[in-house]
C-alpha cells in the first residue's frame, strides 16, 4: 500500500597548539564576551583550556553546542583528567579558526563543523589528552617552583603532604613547560559516565543564553529578505527605494531590506514581492516533487541503467540467487523534507574597511571565513566569527547562504546589520533532505540461518552530485555494512538529478535507507512465518553489541513476555550507524478518526562509553520526536518550481500531544564513543510501519503516512 491519505588512539596533539610562544597568557582565538578577540583574565594552557584567578577552568569547544550537550560532555572529560569539582568547570564556544591545521577542527575529518554525530567521536581522546597534558604541566610547574613530589588533589589542586596549591597559582609557570606528547590518561570514572548537570541549561532557563536571534550590537540596523517564489531564481530588476526602508540591497538571488527594526523589514519585504522581477531556469516551471519521485520509482526498477556499486559480497550474483529464493521484493519511498528549525535563519554582521565581525548560529565555522573573504576581500586575520547557541541546527546551519547575505548587506550599508529571515522565507528557501526510492529484494534463510541474498538499490537526489561530486557514499549510508548475515549482497546507487536545492538533514541517508531495510526485514519475517523480534535476534547472534540492544528493547517493551493491549500493536526496528547500535520498539493504536497514535516508545542504545547518560537519553528522545514528524507528516511538496510549505500551518510537526511515553536504556560499554545525535531518528518510521502493519494489515511503504497534513488537521 502506498500511504494512508572510532575514535582512534593515533590522534595526535599539535605542539604549536599547546605552546604558541610560551607566554603566560597565550593569545588564542576565543572570547568570553562578544567583543572581538577579547582575552579573558587568566592563563591558557594550550588551545583548549583556560584557568582563571578563581581556579575556574574554561573548556573551549570547537564543535557547535546546539542542544546535544557537547559542551558539557567535553567538560566532563577535562574534569576527569584534572580532578575538578563540577562547579569549577565552564564551557565556551571557540571562535572560527582559519589556521591550517585548524586546532578546533574535528579530529575525525579536520574541519571545524558539527554534523554526522561526530563531535564526541572526534574529540573524546584529543580532549582527554589535552587535559592530561595540562595536568602534567601543572605538576611539573609545582616541582619547578617548590621542589619535591606532587600529586593531583580533588578540587583543582596539587598536593605534597599537608601543602596544597590551586592550579591558578601554577598556570603561569605551567605554560612555559614543554608538553608531553603521549600523556597517561586517568583511569578513574568519577565524572565520565555520570549524569552531570548540563553547563548550558541554567542560562537557557534564566534567559541569559545568547542564541543567534538574541544578538545585539551598538548601532546596528535590521534586515530581512525576499527570495524568488520559485527555486534558484535570480533578481532581474528591483525597486531602489521603499517606504520605511533604510536601504534595499541586491543579493543576487534575493533582495535585502534594511529598516529600523526586524518587523518593519519583514513587512516591507512582503510588500516588495510583487515589485521584483526574477529570472529563472526554464525547467523551473515544470519542476514538481511528484515528478521527481515518479522518476525515482522508475529508476529503482529499471534494468537499463548502470548503477554505482557501493558494496558487493558473496561468490554468486545476488540476482541469480534471488531468482530461486526471493521472499521480499518491495519498493519504498521517502519525500523531500524541510528542516523546520525553531530558530529561523539569522546572522549579525559588522563590516569595515579593515575588519569583519560576525555572530551566527552556525554548524559550519570552517566555511565562514572563506565565505566572508570572498565578499569583503579581507584577510582571515581581519575576520572574527562568533558561534552563538542554535535554536535547532539539523544540518541546515552548515550552509552559508544566510551568513553571506548578512555580510553583503552590512558591507553595503556601512553599519552593523542583524538579518532575520521570516518563517516563510525559511521554509521556502531550505536546503531540502533528498527524496529517495529504495528497492529491496531479499532471499530466504540458508541452513546456517543467514539471508541467502540481498539486492538493494537506492535512487535519490544526490547531495554530492548536486555539488559536482559523483561519489555519494552518504546516499547509501545505513545500507552498506549491515550487521545482518547476508551471503550474497549488492548495494547499488542510481542518481536522480534535480534542481531542488539539497542539504544535510538529521541522519540524512540513514533516515531513508533504514526505513526501507527494517521494513523489509519485517516483511521477510512475515514471509518466513517468523516473529520479527526473534528473527532479528537470530540474525544478530554473532554481533554481541547488536544483539545486546535488541535483547534490551525486547525486555523493556515486554515483546516476548506479554501481548500488546487490545487495540494496540508493537513494531521493532534496529540500526547500526554513526558508530553506535540502537533498537526501538513502538506501541501504536488507532485514534477515533482512524489515524495512528504512537503511545509508547522503548529504545536501547549502545554508543560505547557513555560520557553523560542524561544527555544521551535526551538526544535519543529528541530524535524519536523528530523521526515521528518525518514518518507521519513530513513532506516538502514542490509544484512548478515553488515550495508549498510556508509555515508550520501547512508543514505538520509533532505536537506535545503526539509525543509518546518514552523509555531509553543506555547500555554500559567500554567501546570507543559512538555518535548519538542522529541515532534516534532512522528507526522511528520502520518501527511505526511495522507496528501498523501488524495492527491494521496495511503495509506502508511510502512516507509520510499522511500526505498533505496541516497543523489544524490530524
């Protein structure tokens, strides 16, 4: 039926990042206030730690804190290595760096950006090593200053018998001591693994936290934008003045409106929409998401295309094996999706002849400075980029379009400018998650209990392809490297080119591939007459971590020990991804109008060493809610080149009443930390589809379940 209406031990610490010249107060690209490159009182040990006169240790964080708790998690690593009390630790966002190598670039890939659930995976060992190096420098400073043997003492001190000194008394000397290259890490777990209070929450509760939309700088004016009503359009002609506007700025693909306040700028922008002439590619008039999806379905089943092969195993072509053993042959499809961040795109910029300072809720600091350079012609040393808190990132805020607009407008008017997109502009000018069609063919089980064959084809609008790169491993993420034993398998990718602007979205490829695979595993269980949970257990018996989360969620939900209440059914899904393992069971029922109600969600995750179990639980719960929106209602429809979603009124998201009762179990593990931020999303759609199939007999293979939903309906 279509629808219902490792971290690596080889990570090195750069010596220059720790010494920087040997001064007592090293100049590092960070700031506590929003004044450009202000150096706070205190001494900096390397690029990541500062100890002030009150013995408070500040951890400079290169990854963006956007609710996932990375600031707290990295601070826990430092507190463990330095035996700090929690009240002594602070977290602070690093400025964007143009250094090469970038000291704040994620060690997994070297760039200062946040995505792919990589922050803790990348920083776990480097940050621990940074703190361990600082510890050894502090101890060496004590020996140099006072002689004798010194050890660390809880509370940020060194001790020798009855004598103790705080770190603050040692740091000026410590920064002059050459750092070790291979320090010994602490073996304790007094802070790591504990539910420590989040460092960012007090400010978010009392209103003092600075999100992008909260930034105020002296003398600033306000701006908004109006884009072409169809995608990729350019300004052909525009008015040069408008009543109430301080300036109108041609941005190429949009018009910036400057006024004395944001609301006035937005009102003028709306009034200008009919007065701007646009040019657009000829094909925009016929660009429909429905046609793109239809082409995807056709390509998924076509025999006259040459797919890119991303994985192949076994001695026999899966197609040959499937000819005699095929049990499942199903086509699944997912739509374009908007990000729908609660905080709309915004950026504040100040540009002079010799400097540019930007305040932005960004995930992509690595790209900010080159973007600003291209507009201003300034050198990297003349550019300062502050990262604020984000009211949702979800991949959208890796992009640089809104930052480029703010800088362009500020340069044009010669004043600091705070740019804020309207909600409508945010929805209609997104970088949408690709649409995908997946054909899954599965054989039966052999005498060893393995699946005989799998032929998997993903057809999607490729993010990399749109950027000119034909290689797109992300398009098949979640389909390659499955832990299920499959004797003969082939994973194919076929691009479905289109001109809809595409971008990264929370869990991207896994969000559609896991929907297809985990739905197909349930369909295989039905074809074999097996219980879906029992089948997964038997298939995952050789992978202890995979089997562990499935066993845990079985027990949590009572799947094997009890039946679902009358009028309800349970569905299960599993994923190995982002360096973690996760299993989800949902319990669904039918509302009075016949639609699905997700009543309960039980989730078990093994993400390796759990730095802060409370943050992990919160991230998984947030992912489940995000996945609920995508499964039931999420859909960015495009007709004649124009996106239809214009606000939450016609882009249905989960409301408080839609959120199920959630239970999350974090499995104890000594494995290297895995990713968490995106793991909660992919299993939601297949788990719901599997539960609904059991409850109603209707198998849903096309998302969303309810196309065309609005916030007033369903």
